[in-house]
């Protein structure tokens, strides 16, 4: 037990513990003013209970501080806790019964001892307030806990505060107020990690550490302190569990050591194969009765029954249960489990456990493991790690470790990297690829590795470098694996597209054109047509682009690859067929979800976002961009994350959220500048220009949208042309506005899109004389009525209404301005709505001020809105969690906040509100 210590240091900031700090401050303030109380801080090891107690001691200036900690060695030693707490002030103890208890360790006296302890605290409090801090209260001896609990219930009107820190199953009195410390959120976790290694942790490494630490501050601290230079630099896979020698590991190991040996072995079976259902567990544990054997573990809070199986209450305890078992016991457990699995999905489990038990010749085990991993349906097992039910990536890696044949080893390491990439773990993929070097690696494996390195760099590194790697891979692959070689060419073209290097894109498209053959399969045909159509588009030959782009869309039903479906979506958008593009992108995303292809999801969501953007579905753009950003960050896709930040900036601009727009746009542009992403820079500036235009700053908007180095990506510039023409026309730059309109007109004229043709008519109206403008605005509105984008209809109504007002036709102006205002309000576009109100007031109409935001789109975050919509459609929490790659617990947390923010009490009410 530790002695108490006063503290006069200034308060230390605790990441993510503002609510706990407020609670501590309140209880100390009450004690200072003769209204003391008690508070129990509950949670698992490492969650930060001790840190909150330390903060309380720091804040307790002018208090007498008594502090003790429970330790396992003294749990059965009567009054050991009370002795440690009072030892520093034992010379001031006057009551005989209390002195006798401290000197002899005898709890006799019943009520007398408890009353004497409380009276002693009152005596101390006559001089200055008293703070009692008891850490690990669940380890206190029973007599000490009884004495402290007695006092904690009788502090009203006293200058005494008592703080306990304990596990949730500590057995403290129910009438002592308790606060369960929640895991740190992502922001607090990153602040803590950055405080340990300032400026050295990348976004994807942060995400990897967050996944392992699960919001546990001590786990995060120990993980950060264990990082090697290669792990920090991204050259090695990050840790997948807390360090074995750390405090947190030892704390969990101590809990497990107190359990019977039979219980620990059944826990080892669960740790070695977490999906084990109870019936299979009973078979594996025979002749022992597994449920009965697990009772001590249930009582200790180590496991709990959940449906048809037992699960660890904390995955970290599972890791420790496996790591702490002797090697011979682990082999015994794997041998038992191997005998329970055989065919189908279980085939991989059986092969994995036989390999882990080393139950046969290594070459045979390796071949069996690789064959089982190859037979797993795509996405059936997206991940896994040592000591758990493995996915194909770990299985292939283990097979590579077991074999002595260099060629097989290279082949299986490449397969392991591919599956890690598919599962959304690029750091692990990169680490596996780093082992594929040297003269013994076959040329085909080396080329495939270079292809994957290029794809990894495309999502997280310099776009130019990615293009070079992909072109090098294509050169080798085209000779022996034509399909893979063509894919490499398309990805290289994509890298040049993202960089804004259209000259390289055209060169790659030309190289691909000579490779075409009459017997190409539909997938290859689609890739060739895609490159051909995109090259024609980038060259401004929109009429020539139409035929190959149309062929891409026609070939889409014959392909199953989500990436190729996304390319078909892009082709559909260029053809002006937005509804068809949305259908294709939805199919791509749904296919990837079913396959568990986490790695491609952020980029597939980009295609879906572009389709929603063309349709004016800004709330959907925000929701999908939020999901894309989360998935991109968690899987280390920094370039894709930048793109989603830019989309979020654009939706914030539409809604008039200036601060969010600037924050997202500048973050996107900063990331883009690092890796040469011209498309993202241009998109970020488009978002800022949209905000400028909505806020009545046309000169600033025009300046942002003018082409200059790093901000001249042709596709985004054409998409932003309507805003540029408007801004340039309002500032008198008719020449540049006319040039932009001509480019827009050539593209829009090659499509069948009424929405795009309406934008051309509107731009012409802005540059025309008043007499001609009226007819052009009418033409634009007629085209809008045939189209689907209601937001742009409202923008045209606003501009036409303003023009009519300036022509002294207020009645006609108000008709269009009211329509614009109604649409802007429905979209939550605050700045545009205010512009419409200003025009209405200028037309002579009295307009009510803006009402408080209350629509779901205005009240909820993008992720909350996405969850709310899925729930309103009838999805369960588990179904929503599976779709968004989140845990059901996270969905439950968000849904509770949705109910509070919207003021609804049930799913039925939510569905009605969002209908």
C-alpha cells in the first residue's frame, strides 16, 4: 500500500477526460463548502482511473490528502488498506478502537471501528478539507472496504471527499455515485499519441494504433513507446497487440493467474479460436465441463456469454490469455481445435491449427495451409492475426514461413500482401512486400509486387512515383500476365489523372491502344474502351469520346469487379447519364461490401459521390464522404482521404458552414501538396470558391477558379465552370467567362443531360444583354424541369429573379425568388437562402428571418445522418455496423445521439421523420 502525498503542482491536462475532471472539481468544491461526498471511478485496467486520481490530488490545494492502493498480496490481510491509508497520520489517531485496529490488524468492534474512522476524518477536516483517494479498491481487504464504504455514505455536511478507483465488478456500495470511464475517442487518442511522439505519427499509423488500443490510454502509451523507427516510417507493420512486458499486459496476466488451471486452458481454446461456439467448445474441452469450468472467469469479468458462444469481455485479455500460455499448452490447444475442423469454411481453420501445432512435416503443412487459403471465397475472412481465427493473408504468410522453397515462398508472400491490401491493411501489405526482394524472387512475383507497391503509393504516396512503379510493373506483366499488365496500365493512367498530368495519361492510353486484340474478354475490352474514351475527353474531343464511353457502360453488366464498375460509373457521368452512374456506383459499392474489400471502398465511394453531386444530392455526398474519409484514414489511404476532405468542404460550402468548409479544404490541399494531387487541390479550391460566391465575394471566387499551377485539373475546372462564369461575369471579366463557357458548352453539348444543358443556358444568360438574357433564363428553367438537380434549379431561379428585379419587374422576380428560397431552405443552404431573402427584400417584399435549423441534415453530423437513414429503412444495428465497417456498439452510441438531437423516441418516429 502506498503512502499519501500532498500535491501543489498545477493541474495536468488529461486527454479526453473533461467530464471526469469536471466531476472531480465539483466534489472538491462541495467538500470545501461543507457538503462532501464520494465518487467511484470504474473501468478496466489502463483506462485512466489512476490518472484521474492524480489529477484530483493536484487540484486538491489546501486539502489533507490521504491516499492508498489495493494490492493483491494484501487482499486477505485484515485492515491492511486502512493501515496504509492512515499510516502517515497515525500519530494523530486518538480513538482507542482505531489505534488498536491499526496496530493489531483486528477488525473487532463492529460499528465502533467504522464510526471511529469517520470521526477521525471529521477531526482532520476541522483544520482543512480532507481528500481520501483509494486506487484499485477492488483489491482492498474486505474489512478496509467496509470501513471506507461506511464513511462514504455519511459525508453530507462534511468537509470530506472520497474517491475510489476500481474495476466495474469491485463490489462497492450501490449508493456510492459511480462514473464508468469510457474509452478515449479518436481525437483524444491522437492528442495523447502526438504528445508522446510529436509530429512523427502518420494518419494511418494513428488508425492502426487506435484499432489495437481501443481507446485505452495505457495501451496507447505503451504501443507508442514500443514503436521502432521502421514502424514509425511505415517500413514495417505496426504492432498488433500491447507489449508483452508492459504494465497493461502484466495487469491482465495477474487477473488470469488467479483462475484455476482448467479455466485457463478453456480460455486458451477461446483465445486460439474466438468464433468458437459453445457446442464446439464443449467438444474441444472434454472431459471437462466447459461452461462450469468458465464460471470463475465469468465471475472475474474475463468472459461473458453472448448468444451461442462465450466471448472475452476485452480483446486485450484474449491476447494475454494466448501469450501467457506455455508453448506446449498452445500446441495442445491447436491440436484439439484442428481435430474439430475440416471442410468448407472450416478447412482453413483446420489447416491453420495443424500448422500452429506443427502437427506434421512443414512442407505438407505449408501446402495445405496455402490451398485452404486459396479456396476461401473472396471477402469471407477479411483479416485475422496470430492467435485468432485467421484470414487468408495470415494463412499465406504462415505458409511462406513454413516452406523451404524460395519460389513458393515468394508466391505466398505476394498472396498474403494482396489479401492484406484487400482487407484494408496497407501497412501490413507493404511490410509483406518488403520481404519480396532479392535474386531468388521469380520475375512474375517481383512484377506483381511492384504492381501492388504502385497501387499502395497511389493511395498514400506521390502520384508521380506511383505512376512510374505501375508502368514498370505493366512492362513486365504484359508478357506473361496480360490481364494484370493492362490493369497496371489503367492504374498508372489513374495516377497521372490524379496528378493532373494529362500528357502522361494520353501517352498511356496510346500505349494501351496498340495492345488491343479481337479476342479480348469483356473485362479487358472495358479497360481499353475506358482509356480510349477518357483520352478523347481530356483532349476535348467529346464527340469522339461518346462511342468508347458508351461501350464501357454496355460492358458493365458483364463484369463483377467493383473497380471496373466504378470506371463504368465515370463513363456514365461523362455521357451525362447521372441516374445510371448512381446505379453503377451503388452496385460497385455493394459488391465490395459483400466481398469485404475494405481497401477499395474509399475510392468506390468517390464514384458514388460524383454521381450524387451531379444529381444535387448534397446530404448524400456529405454522408458518403464522411464514410470514405473514415475508411481512408483507418486504412492509411492518405490521398483518398484528401479527396474525401475536399468533397466534405464542398458540401459545407453549399450549406454555408464557412469554418468547416475552410478546415476541410485546407486540410485536403495540404495533403494534396505533399503528394502532387492536382485533382484534390483544384477540388479544394472549388469548394472555397463556392463559399466565396455564396457569401457575395465573386472576385475572390473568380481568383480561386482561374487556372494556375497546381490548380488546373481540367475535369474539376470544367465541373466548376458554372461558378467561374458567374463569378467572372459579376466582376466584368467577360473574356475569361466566355472561354470557360465554350469549354463547358462543348462537353455539355455532347451529352444528353438536361441538367448540364441548363447550366450552359444559364451561363449564356449571365453574359447576354438584358433582352437576350430573359429568353436564355427561360430556356435554362425549362431544361431544369426536364432534369434532376433541384439545387441548380434554385440557383438559376435566384439569378433570374435578381435579373428581373434589376429590370424593375419585382412581381415576376418574386415568383422565382420564392421558389429558390424554398429549395435552399430544404437543402439547409443557409448562405444561399439568405441571398434569396436579400433579393426578396430588395424587390419590396417583407421576408421573415431565417428559422432555427431543425432539419435532420442541419442537426446531425454526416455519419449520424447516414446511420439514421439506414435505420429508418429498417436495418438493424448489426446490419448498419456491417455496412459501415463499425461495431454494433458504436452504432448504438451514434443512434442514441441521433434520437436526442432529433427529439424522437423510437425507430418508428425516426422513420416517419425521415420519410
